[in-house]
C-alpha cells in the first residue's frame, strides 16, 4: 500500500539501494514567470531546479555500508568478539 514506509526495507532486502536511493528528490514544477503562483524567484534567492524545472528538494547519497546499522558501543564493550560493521568506526 502507498505510504506504508515499507519500500525502503524492500529496496534494502532486494539489494538495489545504490541504484534507487542515489539521486536528487524533487518537488513541484516551478516557473520562471514572475506572475505565476509557482514562480521560482530570481538571483541568489531563486529556488534550485533540475533540467525539467522541478524543485530540487534534497540530494541523497547511499553507501553500501548503510545496509547494516552500526553495532552499539555498549554491545562492543560487553562482547570483545564482536566486530563493528564495515563503514562505522
């Protein structure tokens, strides 16, 4: 179902996170027309847009080590045989 919040975990399980999660998230399409309701602005205060005119909301990058959470330091302190997951120090 839409907006359940489960797709993220499906993407992890399927091993396609690097392809699916490394991109810029976009929002509404903005206009260069100063009289339009969705005017993007001008100069240094203009909203950033992609090549199609959509507002660039957030750029995310995914690293393979993000597939696993770090092991809590307390657990590492208790069991000296545990090794921290790769990518965490």
